[in-house]
């Protein structure tokens, strides 16, 4: 099968995890890894695996634009704003794994179809990727008046970026719950738990639905169908209990175990971000290849 | 009077007490109590949802009255007292802190789990920028040894906190454990050290006295024990005890007794006492505000609330993880059903 070429910007933990995931893809061909520290483990590994590596950031890639059509940006929000402009100018499709949110929010099982031709999309937050599918699954059965999510992650999987910008997490996730999940009002809470051995990412979704009767069976079916869809790209995504109903309130407990590619298995929060971005890129690639074969 | 205080007390009933009454404070409650506390010369009065700004949620319980209205009401009736607000990064944000400051809050208490101080620098910096007195509040301090506590307290100090608190959120610390923690902080820090106790093991008063003996100068109390779990160090009693010890708080004992009796007692559905669940909180080292949630979950799933709390302690659940209560309760109910088959 023909593949679409991709590059990774950023050679940290996320970039390295992407490297492993992309190595398995049937539609994407990783060609290039771009970093700024030639001594970084990510770049060394990329070189050893035979990928083209650049060590002075995006500049060298801009001189070799044919190396990739799709670029994953796993740097920082600040750097992404700069990268986004430059990559747009040379016509690349970009997946933004930073909180920069230059492009529209995408949660693959909810709204990927609307953004198949986007030049830049943002993956919201890990909590958003884990919970917005559930909010949407409830919403498509019955209007959600209010949805609230609580993401609990192991302290070990919360990097300095997350810690320094913790408000960004709650605010961006809440926005995603409303815009993509469809809830009239959204709220997000994040808790860091330092327990050893580290806990697997957990997410709780509370939703208040409108109406005199709650379509319990239909909502549960819809949630379970959605869980399967997310599992197609995050196999460790699962319900901890069947949804619990209490009046108009639906409560859903989730657990996200990572694939353990490069990141630890407990870091389901990081894994769901890299996995979702690969999923979006694969959809883009299929779309591109379909377009080419028609024309 | 201001400059004659050896220990500065923060009255937390209008925040911590929110847990005990399922976040049902009204403007009338807050106005009357804050006004009377100010007249009794209490220097700091904390007002917020029990889980801090932005805490009104399905996870923690919805507030009957918007906390911003409560903060505004409290700020409008005090003359000398400063209104304090609690903020847990991850739950509340800088937006709410700005709003509270605008409404008259003068002290920001930024709370993190005892190992996670590094989520707080932005919030502390903002509080300073807003001209607020700033406290770093290290919750669940019983979960780490003193050296770790010192490391995290130093982070709070480096972010600009004026005070750092040892917070015994689970009411689990024993007196000697309080002593070694406060002593370690006094040795290593230049800023004020504070102590916030819970009375789950009936040790809040003893622990508070030891904290003061070791040099803590900022102390939390809840009048009539109106706080999470079995409540905190009972403020009016503490003021009397400190007076007998010759330690000046500047607070009027008689007025405090009246507030406790006439204004606070009527709010409580039943008097605060150490119930079996409260005791288990302290015994298992579980966050005090889990109390009512665990009782509700126990009822829903037909199991013993103590089993839920003990299991939560085993799983090393931290403050804010209220969603674990129902999850654990469902697990226990399932395994019980299995056992019966």
C-alpha cells in the first residue's frame, strides 16, 4: 500500500513515542525527526533507526520540504505558533500536540470527518481526548445540559509543561467538552496522584441530560459503541463500570492504559494524545491517497 | 491590638465547614458570621467552596450560593479582618482568583497535594501581583516524611509565598509527627509556618499546641468544629486555651463563644462529633471531605462506609479524588455480590 510521508518535530518523550507508533502504521511513512539537541535520546534513536534527523529545529526541514507532507508537532505551544506559520506557507498538514490551539479541535471518533483537509488541527488535552467521546456519545442520544470531567493522572506522567500551565488544561478541556462534546456547559478538573507504583490514568465523566426521562439503555449502548471506537486506536481505553444513573445524572468511569511503546503504560494520558494524533494523520493519509487515485 | 498577636488565627468554618453542610451556605449565614468574627477581632476569615474556588461541581458538590457572592458578602461586612480564599490549582484557576480579589479577598491560600507544589507558582505569583497575602498550603502532609515536606515547602517559599502550612487534611498526624514536621520547616524556611488540623483522631488541639510550641505562628481553626470530617481545631476553645497559656491571639473569647452558640450551632444539622466514619478517616489517612460522599455511596450500594474509606486509604487516594469513592463502592458491592453467589 502506498504511504504518505510524515515528520516529527520534537524529540522528547512524545516525539519518541510517536516514532514507535508510526513505525507500525500501514498508511504513514516516517522519514524525518527534527529536534534541537543532537545528544537527545530521541534523535539518537531516530538516527539509529535510519530516519533523517535535523538538529537545528525546523529550518533545515524547510529546505527539504519533500521529506514529508504531514508534520507532528510535539514541541511547545510557543514554538508551535512559529512552526504553524512556516509549515502552512509550504503547504504541510500539521498535527498540533501542544496547547497552542492554532487550528480547530479534533477528537478522532467525533469530528475527524469535518477536518480531513485542515492544514492544522489541535488535539485539545489528554483529558479531552479521553472524555469528549463519552460526552458526545451521551449527547447524540439526549441533550447534555452540563458535563464535567475529572482526569486523574500519575504525578510521574505530568511533565513540567503541564504543571506550569495547569489552568490551560482545565480551561481548554472545558471548551472542548462544549464545542466538540456538545454539552451546553463544560467543566474540567485535573488531579495529580503521586502513588507508587504509579496509577493508570483515570477519567470520570458526569453529565446532566435534559428531559423528563433518561434514555438509560440507549445512552449505555451509545457509550459502549464509542468506547469500542476509541479502543481501535487506544487499546487500553476501557470502562471501569457500567454507566451509573441517578435521576438526570449519568456517571461514567474510565481508565486509560497506555500501549507502553516508549512511554510507561500508566501514562495513558500521554499515550491517548500520541495515538489520537496518529489516528488523525492516518485518516488524512487515506483521504489524500483516495483523492490522488481519483484524479 | 493587631501588633499584640503571638499567633494569627484563620477561621476556616466558612470554607472547610462547607463540606460538613454539603456546601449549603447562604449569604445570610456568611454575612452574620463574618461580621461577628470581625467584631471578635479574628484576623483572617476564609470563604470559598470547601474545595476552594471553582469547587462547585458534581465531583465535590454544587454550592447552594455562588461562592463569589459569599466572598463579596463577607468582604462587605468586615472592617479589620482579611477575607481569605482557597485555591486548588487543577480545580480553580487564576480567573477565579482575580474575581475574588476584585470582590475584596485579601489573602490567597494556594493548596496542592504535599508532593505537587510545582503546580502552584503561577497562582502564587498572581496573588502577589494582586497585592494579596499568600499562603502555600501543603495538603495531606501526613503522607510524606519531613524531608520531602521541607523540599516542597521550599518550593512554595521560592514562588513567593509569605507563609507555608502543614495541612493535616486527613486528621491523621500524631503529635510527635506534627512536632518533627513543624521543627523541620522552622529550621529550613525563613517565611511563616502554619498548621491546619482535623480532629478525626481527637488530636487537633494537641497537635495545634505542639505546632505552636515548635514555632508555628499561623493557625487554622473552625468555630464549633464546623469543618470537614470531625472538623478542625475548635477555634473558640483554642483561643481560650492559648489565653490560659499566655499566648496572645487578639481574639475576644466571649464573643467567639457567642458566635459558636448562637450563629454556628444552628447551621449544623447535628453537633460535630467523632463518628465512626470520622475516626476511620484519621485512622486510614483519608481526606476529610470524603466523609459525606462515602456515607452516600455506602447507602446507594448497601455497604459499610468504613470499608470504602479503608479501601481508599489503601489505594493512596489523594485530596480531590472524590470520584474514586463511588468507583470503589461499586467495586466492593460487586465483590460482595460475587462472594454471596
